[in-house]
C-alpha cells in the first residue's frame, strides 16, 4: 500500500504561483513561502498535507504525488481549488 508525504502552496492565480516558484528557486524556504502565500489552512504547518494514499487528493496532483522526485517542487498545477506548488517529501510502499 503506497503512502505519500507531501506539502503544497495553494494560491488563486497562476501569476502568483509563478512568482512564489521563482522565490523558491532563488532559495526561499518552502515553509515560509507556504505560511506567507498559501490560501489553504495547511499554510500554518508549512503546507504539510501529512501522509495519505493515492486517490485522497485532487486528481490533477496525483501524477506528482506518485511519480515526482522526492524533494523537487512541481507546478503550478491547476485544480478546482486554485494553483498549487507541490513537493513530495516522502513515499513508502507497505506490503
């Protein structure tokens, strides 16, 4: 059974998502960016989504959760909730 650990930053426009991504690429802390910009309640926890299995998050994010390199930030990914920058922080496959 696959379990995923990830965090995200959710914003309302692609322009803001791109601006936040640029700040991350220039060395800004993902935690701090999430706390400053994310419109999701997870912002208080640095954008942490905790641990979850496939099918528990927006389907547009599934490819990143399942195939994304751990530690890399992907996005912006558009969903019904806004635009997301996503980092997979861990992945475990339990028998």
